[in-house]
C-alpha cells in the first residue's frame, strides 16, 4: 500500500523514490549501486515500520511520510531501524508513532531527525545529546492526534488527545 508510481518493476536505478550510491559519490566500491536514500510516501500500514527496512544498511537518508489515518495508530519505531547505523537523515512524518524503541539510540550518526506529525504525548527522553551527539536538526512539530475543541465535554480519553504535556526538556535547546 505504498505509492510507487509504477516504478516497482524497474531497476532501482530508475525509481523516482530512491537514489543509489554512484562512483562520483567517492565511496567504497562495494557501496556502488546500493541504496543511498529512499522515500516511502502515501501508504497505509497497520504494522508500523516494516521489518525489511533493516536491509537498507547503506542508506544515509530514509523518509517516511503520510501514513493514512495516522491519528488512529500507536506505533513504536521498533528495533529494525537500529541496524541502520549509517543513517544521517531520518524523517518519520505522520507515521503514527507514539513511542521510540530503546534501540533507536544506536543511530548515533543521525544529524537530522524529523518526528513531526506523529502522536507523541511527551518528548521522548531518549532524545538527548548523549545518545545523539551529531544531531543538529530535530523537528517535533504537530504531534497531536486530533483537535479537541472543548476538553470539558469530550468523550475522547485524555491519553488520545495528543500534544506535548509537562515540562519542556530544555536540554534540547543546547
């Protein structure tokens, strides 16, 4: 259920959603022809991050965005991403995430992380300078499940409102 625009029967070098490592990238020969970056968009998953993602070990950028009905989901990042230690840029926009797996801390080379548009109720404690020493960009915007106009009469449980609560972790600003 992913929008691939008919590319899936083609060689990956022709996929509009993937970029492969090339000789001009000045990388080790074994990386040539392997995935450098990939975008998964406009999909409908009820299972969270697909386990197959673990095979993209040479990727430095992966982008997920626009899971249908993301506000109904309660996903964790899972442990599949933990094997992608070469990742520098990761976007998981509107996927339906509500937590981060402890193994996510293996992504020590991350420079940019976008977790916007998900269902977090609080900033994950795992996101700190000790775990991500190279992180220079973090986006946590629009983390709410739905807009609740009158919270005094809503029948939606409080933990399903979404949005950050509590004290802001100031260490993110340093």
